[in-house]
C-alpha cells in the first residue's frame, strides 16, 4: 500500500503598502507626480491612480503652491 504524503505548506507574511505614506512633504508629492508625467505610458488610468494616492489635503496644498497662491 502506497503512503500518501502531504506537501509542506509555506506561509508567507505579507503587509499592506500605502503609496501615500512616503509622500510626507509637498516636494516628495511633486516628485512622485512628475515621475508619472515624465514617463510615457499607454496606461491612461495610471495618472488617475497616482492622483488617488495623494491625500486630498496634500493635493489641494500642492495645487495652491503650483498656482502661486
């Protein structure tokens, strides 16, 4: 009679990654957006996802700074 062996299950610990976490200053946020805008992409929704990563308060602050207010 053949014995049945179970393969060992490898468990991998994962954690969530928040793209907005390292965007602590307006300069870091601007650099992140500039990188998106500089790279040609066929992904039209990519910039929308990039903008969605920036908390609304920081996005408003960035807009005010770029507008010169």
